[in-house]
């Protein structure tokens, strides 16, 4: 997926489909962080929520370890 495709997916709230992202690779969002940074996003935080991991970008995109991506307003 391109950066623009990721942004569109996040605005719609959907699961990403990209073989370069490994779903369930960890519990603290490290893989989500790596993936987003590889696409040019600046990640401010990744952490374990207790159920899954999440990486959060400066523009408000949240990527879960299960591949769900959304944008918080």
C-alpha cells in the first residue's frame, strides 16, 4: 500500500491488506510502528492496550496489530 492508500483506509476505518505488514507480530505495536515509518509516517507512540498493540502517528492514524487502521479526529 502507498502512503495515500493508507490514509484513505484510515479515514474509512478498515483492515489494511499488504503483505509487507505482519499482523499479530507482537503485542506492543512495534511492527505497526515499523510499517508506518517505512511508509513515511512519523509515529509518536506504540504500546500494548492489554488486548492488542497500537501505533499512533502525528496525523492521528492508529494501526492495530490485527491490521485495523483508523484515524481519530
